C-alpha cells in the first residue's frame, strides 16, 4: 500500500479529511464505491468492507492508482461478530475510526406483503437493519476512543414512504432512520454525529434486478425524470463526513430528484 498521499483529482473542500479513517460497507459497488472514492479523493484513508471481496479489491486498486490510501476487508454486515472483528482490524491497521458509511444493503424479493416469506423478510432485515445496528455499535465504541466521528447511514426514500412489493426493504429503511435519530440524540454531546441519506432510485447494479421495461416508469417517479447517479449521493456523504456539517446530526436527507416532493 502506498504510504504517501497525493491528491490528484482535487475535490478538496478543505484538508480536514486528510488521513481521517473512513469505513465504508458495501464499498465494492454503486453508491458505496462512489462514496469510498469521494472520501479517498478528499484525502481520507478508506477501509472498504464488502461481501464481494473481488469488487472491494478492484475499488481499492483504483483508489491506489489515483494516489489515495485504501484497504479491502471481506465482511457480511449481518453477522455481528464479523463486524466486530473487521472494525477492530481497521482500527489496528489505521490507528482509529473517524467516519463510517453504513451503506451495504440488498433489495430483497418483490412481492406483496402477504406473499413475503419469513426467510425473505429476515434476510433483508438482517442486512439492511441489523447490519446497520451491528456496525453502529462497534463504530461508536471506536469513535469514542478518538473523541468523536461522523456516522452516515444509507437509508432510502423508502425510509419515508411505502413502495408496493418491498415491505421488508421499506420497513428496514424506516428503521434505519429511527436508529439514526436515536443515536444522534444519545451521542450528541460526545462528538459523534449520526445522519441518514435517502437516495431516490440510483443507477447501480442493485437495480439490475428490476425489469428493464420498468426503468422508464421508475425514472418518471422523480420530478427530474431520471435516475440518480452514485456520485450525486457520494457528494452528500462527503459533506456529512466533513466538518462543514459540524452542526448537523439526527437528520435524514433525501437525494432524490424530487421523489418525496410529490
Ligand atoms: P449495490 O450496487 O448492489 O452495492 C451494494 C454492495 O453491498 C455490493 O457490493 C454488495 O455485494 C454489498 N453487500 C450486499 N450485502 C452485503 C452484506 N451483507 N455485507 C456487506 N456487503 C454487502 O447497491 P447500491 O445501489 O449501491 O446500494 C447501496 C445502498 O444504497 C443500499 O443500502 C441501498 O439500499 C441504498 N439505496 C440504493 C438505491 C438505488 O436505487 N440503488 C436507492 C436508495 C437506497 P454483492 O455484490 O455481493 O451483493
């Protein structure tokens, strides 16, 4: 791994993130990948955790090639003991933890609530809600040791409204927002800020599961009549990670092309 940091792509709001340690789950693809790259371009050391180690390694290689610092970790966020050991490894490797982007998530089965199975429900809740909680409990412990930090939970517009066929996903994302608000209240005086982002439909591999002919209809649900880009979500991640957002905690911020305005 390169030890010298060169910022080759600009993107610095200021130098406050240089050498800060950022942990990004699901960083091997989509929004997590864009977030990891934005943080690295701003000078953070980025720990990329993903079930898909090959893709996490690809993102690490791309960050190293740009002169940044990153390392990959294989992790299933739905297993608390695994989260604990990976966060311990990150702290050991880089000396602490300042920023966490709890982004790993899955879509789950598309079926009306009455047709959802307990197994399908549990799988989505295990990754999208339990996983965020497991990450937060170990991140909070690590951040307390460095005097604070910023936790950014990737919720969804579907953390604020319903969506037919996705009851487990919707319930998990609503839960992520409640978890975010509660932890923000609990740790506000300890320097740990906790916020949630609500992306609209973003063009990532997650949407590959949806039928191609549904895409135009989904785009039309957004007043801007298009899907979002991962980089448009990552820009908010970067802001919430930085001291520019120092009085912002407990918030839920859509990045949704106006989806929730309807
Ligand atoms: P994505 O492209 O599918 O990337 C998700 C990454 O997380 C993948 O690398 C995936 O690995 C990994 N992952 C899945 N389960 C995991 C687990 N248990 N532990 C660790 N890593 C795991 O998804 P995305 O669209 O970027 O979504 C990222 C987040 O944004 C999710 O929380 C999602 O709910 C949220 N979001 C997405 C959209 C959207 O329209 N795309 C909208 C709103 C919110 P595999 O490749 O092995 O599955």
